């Protein structure tokens, strides 16, 4: 009887393992969603540099009993420019939006807000990205729905579009309002 080398079995086993992992990945609920370990947990501490001439915010603001959005953005971020009118519309509806300018130059950030408008009830700068690390930010834009107790209800990675507002943000805001 011929002897089978372990090296002959390895390629089919490796291929089989790859096929199983690929199958699991393809049949997840939302294969494009980035996981967030922060949902359902208290928002991490707010440690921001002042944004000259603008109102800031702190930990107490996130726990003031009011549902709000926290939006990480930067002037160098093209999707941030795309989502900006939608953030302004949410702000105009009376939903407080707090902005965190992420790894950006102050002059560029000021020019961005001067050009597109300022939807933020409060704003600060995360110049080194340290606060973003605590919040689990992968990149900008990212938006968090925070309930009145300071608990993160939802993390959305990517621009806030009309579709995202209706399918994801509004339901999260309603959930947050019910839990406050």
C-alpha cells in the first residue's frame, strides 16, 4: 500500500479552512459593518483641545439627559464634506450634534466650517487622535448616537447619507430617547 505524505494532505485542508472562513464572512448580517465594542457602554472620557471661538463640550455634556450625536470629522476628509449638509439638517431639526475635529490643522478646519457652515452645538479638537483611539475610531467620518446617560447606542462608520439617517440614525435616536 502506498504511503501518503502529510504534505499531500496540507493543500486540501488549507483550501477547506479558507472556504469555511469565506463562507462565514459572506453570510454575516452586514459584511460591510465594522464592529464596535463601545455600543452599549458609557462613552469614553472627553479630552479635547479647545476650538478657538467655538463652544466646547465635556463628559457632563454627554450625560446631560439629552440624546445627541458625536461626529468625528476632518477638513481633509472628502466623505466628511459629503455628509456635512445632512449633519446640518439634523442640527436644524433640533438634534444636538457635537463635533470632534480629528487629526486636522486648525486653519483648514476653520475654513471648512466657514465654507460649509457649523452644525455643531459644541466642538473640540483631537489633534493627535488619542481620544479617537479610546472611542474606537477607524477613520473619519464616524458618528455616534449617545443617550442622555452617556451610553453609546450606535456607531456609524462612514458618511451620514439620507438613507443612513432614515434606516439607521433615526431608529437609534428613538432607541436612545426611550432609554434616557
